[in-house]
C-alpha cells in the first residue's frame, strides 16, 4: 500500500447501460490488481489492499454496496469496515465477459484505491532483519508494478508504524546492549528507518502493542 505501493486510483465513473446514474467500474480493472500482486514473489510479508471508498470527506447517505452484474447473474462484492474488497471472484468466465461492478452510489462519488502494506510479524520483539526483508519485498513489488507507470522508482527505506493516537506508543530498537526509543507523533505514527546495517547488527524491534498498520516510505 507507498506509504503503501499505489498501483491505481480511479474514479468509479464508467457508465453502464442499465445503471447510468451510479458508479460502475469494469471487472477486469479490479481483477488485474489482484493478478498483479500474485506476480510479486516473494510476498509473504506483504498485504494487498484493494479498497472502494467515498471520493470526498462527506459520508455516503447509505452504506456502500457493490455487485457484479454478469450474464450468469448478480454477484455481491463484500467490503470490510475499512472498505477493502474481500473474496473478490477471479474466474476466466468473468474475465472474458468483463461485466460491470456496480455500486449503489451516484456516479463519480467513489474511488478505487489499491496499496501494498507490510505485515506485522505478530511478535512484540522481532529481529530487525524480518522487517528489512519485508522492505525488500515491498521494493521489489514497487519496481515490478509501480515502475510500469513511472520513469523513476523510489526506494522504500522507512517503516511507518501506526498506533492508536491515544496510546502514545513508544517503539524501541535494541542493538549491542543499547536501546533507542521512537515515540509516536500526534497521529500515532512512528517512523523507523531499517537499514541493512541495523539488520546485520542483529538488532531487535520492540513493539508496545500490535500496530494498526505498517506502511513504508
């Protein structure tokens, strides 16, 4: 997900013959995002997010609903609380037909975003090398996918750990018996550069709690 690796931001504004006033996006546009991520190897320390959300700050008048309207019938598309698509169907039949993914929202009011984030290892004390490997995977994904749309591809070097802003989280890096603390800002974010030298020194990263998300920049 730069910050996470951004593949695409597209307004849902493709017009469907049977629903001219609502947001619609072609099936293949979404399917290609999942397929592109599947090509990234390795990816075990990465998380793909394909999200449909309001384009503006004003909440929609009714909950967002999405469905694939194919010749074989209507298929509902699930979204979690954050707007991520879950269990999106990937079939050859749908790829060939390329039906519309139709929303119940007015045309132009939704946005499709996709990003790659870094997985939390699940350990409050983790080797820095684990997250260095995760950054390497994210950079490989950025080079493979983001490089298609840019002449220059940036290198991700820093983890951005997001915690509950009220927790005042402190992340500690321990290396050679020395500890250094990194305090969260007012938004709950801790920025931590994880270079190869830190990984080589067998440093450990100590988390006060599981972060809400981990991105890279």
